C-alpha cells in the first residue's frame, strides 16, 4: 500500500441475496474509501444496507453467502479474492468488528479474560503469561475498574457498558488497522454511550485505527466521525466531510433525516417531522431515485432516471445524488 492509497477501498459493490420472489439487492453500486486513522460514519434507516455493507467489507459475508460483485481492497489486497483461511487470518489481527449486542458476541461460559488472551495468542510470539498481563492492560485501557479481578468474570456478570468495553478490548487487542463498529452503543444509556464513543475517538487518535461506524443516530455521527456516507435503499445518496453533509445537506433524504430530529434551545422547541411512507421493496425497487415516492420535492426525472453523484461547487469533496437538491436550511424542509 502506498502512502496515497486508502486503507480500505470499496468500488461499485453489489450484494444480492436470492429469494423466492427474486434477487434482493441489499447493496447497489456502493463506492467508499477509508484512510488510515480516519473515522467514517454510515447512516440511514433500518434496512438501508448499512450492516450488509460493513459485514461484506470486513469479509464476514462472502460469495458463498450472497452474489457479490465489485471490488473491496484492504491495504491494496482484494478481500473478495481471498480464501476463507486468508480472511480469518486478517480478523482480529488487521481488521476487527465491535457488534451491537456484546452479550451474544461474547462466550457465555468462558471468562472474558480468557477470551482476550485467546485473541492475543494469535500472535505466535505472545506466550500465555504475557498475554494475560496484556489483557489486564487492555481492560484498564478501556476503563474497566479492578481490571485484574474482572478477567475472571463471565459476560452475564458484567453490565452492558462493561461488556461493550470488553468487546472493544478484544477488537483492539492486536492493534488492527481497521475497526468496524455496527451500532455499538444502541442498547446503552446515554452516559455509558458517551464514554464508549470517547473511547473510540481516543483509540483512533492514539493507535491511528481507521474506523467505520454504522449508526442510525445522526448526533453520534456528527460528533464522532470525520466523514459520513448516507445510505438509502442499498445506495449511498450523499457523502463527504461530516460538517459539510450535516450542516448543508443537498440530497432530500439527508434533509428529511435531519428534519426528523427534535430540537430544543434558545427558548423554542421544534417538533420532529417524520418521513412518511416506507422504504422501497428491494426486490422490485423504483426505476429512478429510490426516495422519490416519499419525497415532497420529486420532479419528473426522479421517477425514471437514477441521479448521478455531483459535487457541491464550494465543497468538491461533498457529493450528492439528487435531481432537485435542497438549497434552504434543513428545518424549513418538508417530507411527506
């Protein structure tokens, strides 16, 4: 990998699942890049393809599971062309993932310390004693008190926040270059959520880990990522620096997502404006813009022509796909 090459590059990725009604295209022509140390957020409604994209990019979903085309390269190596053993060698060592539900991800009987030690000992140079000492350091690093004593705890004996911290300790144990976080704080209370997100920030900064964070929470993405990709019905519809995209969105779906957030402050309260309708059937999606049936600002071209990405003139790294882009502040927009 050259200095100019991204850590992760996804090009024209298509992921289809066979169903009785026909192929369901969960990811449709997605392209995305992640640089070393960069934090990228992927946002969208449930069913937009965020988790399928992240699992395919990590190599958890292969050609045996779905019909996959396009290209995914990690440090210049094609993940889709790797065999199962080659991909497994990457997991935990160079690429890792923190899942939404740590209780189902951690072994219910094995002490969490043993699970961390097992991950560390994937390095042949790490003996058991050194691995155990390193496990204590990792638990301490992720903010678990009495770390040495917690090594003997099982998953059900820990709080939700502690379980998620253990998952993060396992994920970063071997200092991977790339970390995926799939809705990592959904089930946690707001105080624990803030601490977990701050921990991700520290790890990216101190270990130069590239982060892909999948979330439906625009507030989380706004505060804890550098760039964002907005997904709708399997496609990325807007992408760019997080400040540009969320402060001045152009694609109508991004606008509608922001308008659906309640806001309070300065002596006034603005109620959320929910997005009417439902996402399209991905077995039989609309011919043009997939958001058009729900959009109050659709024009004739939206019905049968797929909009291409266009850069924002004053911010070329901010791109959007919309025939009738927004130009007014988000709170004045309306969605059906």
